[in-house]
C-alpha cells in the first residue's frame, strides 16, 4: 500500500465516499490510488477547483457530514480558496487535500512551488504538510477532528513523492511517534444555570419578544416553536436559517434585512426583547438601536456570543439542548396582542408580494413572478439553492418552504458562483430528491455554464427527479447595479454592468440536456410545469425585467437620497421610476384600513 492508498482508506473510514477533485501532476500519486479504490471514495471531477470546494461545502451543509475536496499543487491549490472561504465563513466542516512539489525541489523557486502552509493558514483551522509516511495517519485524523469540532476547514498538504512512498499505517514505536484513531462525537454543550435563569427573567419580563434564528437552530425546530408559543413571539429567519421553520406557520415572518420582509422588519424594530438563536446576522442597521431593547442570545461558539447586539444574557451552548433547559423556566404569556399584530403583518406582507408579482411592464417577465409561480409548485422534500445577486431577493421572499425542504446559499461570504455547484452536490448526495437552483445570468456566465459540462458528464447519476437550473437573464449584473444606485448614489455604469445576452436554454440543448425558455409573463407557470414535469437536469431560462427594484423593507434616508440622485442620471431612469412607484404603491395599498379581514 502506498501513502496515497492509505490516505483514501483513512478518509473512507472517516465517512468520506465522494471527493470533489481536479487532477494535476502534484496529485499524480492520489490519482492512481483513486483508480485502485474502485469508486470508494469516488473521484468527482468538476470543471474547476473552486467548484469542487463549493461542492464540498454544499455536501457538508446538506448532509451534516465532512465535505472533502482535492487539488494539485500551485495554481490548483490556489483555485480552491474561494470555495473554502465559503465553508469557513458559513461554519461548515470541509477537509481539503492538496498536492505539493517533491520535497527535494522545495525551497528552489521550483515550478508551481507555492508556500501552501502560508496560503491556507487563514482559511484553515488546521493546516499541515506531511513530510514522512508515518505522519499521514495522525495528520488526516486531526484534520477531520478539527473540521468537525470547529465546524471549519482543515487542510492536509502532501508532497507528490510522499504520496508514492510505502505507507506506514503503524508508526514505529519510538520517541516522537503518535498513534491516533478514527472517531469523534458531538458534545452536549449547555450554558451555566445562573445564565439560564437570567435569560428566563429577561424573556419573561418582555412584552414584545422577537426571535431571530439562523442555521445554528436547524436541529431545534420543535423547541423554537414551543418557545415562540409560550412567549407569544414571532420568528424571523436569517438566510442560512431558511429551513429551520416552515413558512406556513402564521408567526414566521420570513427573511430579515435588506432581502427581508416588511413583517420581519416591523417585528424587529418594534420589539422590546430580542432573542437570537444560532445566528450571527451581522447588519446592525436591521437590528434595534443599541440599548432600546433587552437581549438574549444562544450560540455554540463563545467567540461569537454578544458581538452583533449587546445582550443581557449570553447562553453559550447547543441551541436544542439549551432551549430544552430554558423552556421549563419560561412563563406562558396570556396577552397575545403582540402575536396577533405579528400575524396580521405577515398576512399583509404576503398580499404585498402577491400584488408586486402581478405587475409587469411592456410585456417583460417580472422576476418576482418567476419565484411567486414556483412557490406553490415546489415539490415535496425539494432542495433549494441560490446564487448571490438580485435573484436572491426573490428566492428569499417568495419561496415558502414546507416541512422537509432544504435550502442554502453562500450566506456570509455572499460570493458569486456557488448556486450551480451547490445544486450539483445536493443531487449527488440525494439523487431521489428534486433540486432547484436560482442563478443570475452573471453568475451563470462566471462559472455555471461550465458546470453544465459536469452535469453532462454525470447525467446518468443526476437523473430521476428534476435538477433545475433557473437562470434569470436580464443582461445586467443587477444586484451591484442597484447597490451602486442606493449605496453610492451613482447611476448604472453600463461599461461594468452590462453583460452579453447568451441563449442559456439552447446551450443546455447543445450539451444534450433539456432546455426551457420563457420570455412571456403569461407563460411563467407553464414553463415551471414543463421544467418540473420532466426528469433529470434542465436549464430553465427566463428573460426578465432588469428594472424591477429589490425594495428593502424600509428605505433608509441616506439610501433613498442617494438612489434619487442616481436616478436623475441613470440610463434606465424612466423604467426605474415607473416600476419603483408601482412596486411601492402595492405596499401602501395593502396597508390601508380594512384590507386585513
């Protein structure tokens, strides 16, 4: 057995059966080992190392297991970084195995020689170069233990000549030798009892409690509901917490922040007590003013507790276990007026969304309608992914998740590019579940189109329930365009924002995949039925209106002032004015007295 064979055997014992990897001579030894491994672990080849890292991150997000990716030395290793930062910032366990030039050539400014231990130091909680065959065992073990414990990235660097040497699964019994084992268990983390009582007092004294959940509450859904019922509270969801609770619950206000709902904003800004559970939502402008409300927070990472809003109680522990201990200390609130107001605001917001989605201009497809028409058509147990862009607004606001559905995106890094590889990795992990990705045309041109070649290569593996890549074609890097207007006070700059019109559905057909194209508002539902009614991969292209504004829940003075200034000089000022006015008018209309009956 060579070291490369032993590496694959060891990661298989850690539960890895699929490695997202791209070849190169720096991992030649590993490639031979993959062939001898006969598919366990399996070598999955994306079109780019960055995509492999995104896929490993998505695997961790959707399965709870360690994701694994691999790349060659030098440029291949560098390409991994963006996807690994996505895992780091969203707290996902990923192990990266990276090749390096032979030991004899290191330090000579050799071809593709990069100081990988320095390069990966920031993105990794653990990074180590294997310099001896007997070292490999404990380095692999420690990488997995670290990734699981810290919920982050661990990187193992193996020079090419080490890969080819004879494995030493049992190190020699000598001074300096280390004997490690495969194995890890999730701890039961609880805050101390005094802090629990402080938290209970704060929550019991609050008359208007707002709950904000993130991905850290993913396994505590029942407990979150029970707490919300006891406290008469509503529940808003950070984007990474979309799947924590079904959107059909009347007190779930939906997303929060710039992409959020009016109902969430009204609740957060008018509460007297903020209860954050498993979230590091960072945007202070969408949280109450400092000192205006009391706060309780649960986070499993003590480094992150109380750094988003000043808290009165800091509960460092697992969300589910902590809520179980907290629940008996909470009092049932008999005054339900706060809850009733929250539920009324949710109903109003849903009508606003309906009204906005019903609008269209000059025959162009309203991108909101694309999401609105999909929502009631979402298949049971589907998995939803999204890229970063204006389409993320509609993904966040319009898609109403039901119990059993999964959803994720690049939350903290908010990078362009992961929507497509997330969907592919989700389909590899769950071949019997439908998967739907929302992708802007900018992100699809950046790397999604290339990954359709990956889809073609593994089409036999990605068949069954549909795998839908929904592309919003507006020939504009739309989110940045709106950010330029609202945050910089600058008009759209076509030189940076315009992108080519590409026939995405026809491109899919060129590759032998299904393609569906829609440029008519009245055909949106029919297009979704066609895409979801078939099997296997399909590119669903909508030609959408670029001037539909992603209106935030409340328009801050400075942003409104800058947007108005930008509009005066904007090449699309007429379309912006008409669409923005009618979109905002829908909000005013639905809040008139008597509309909620």
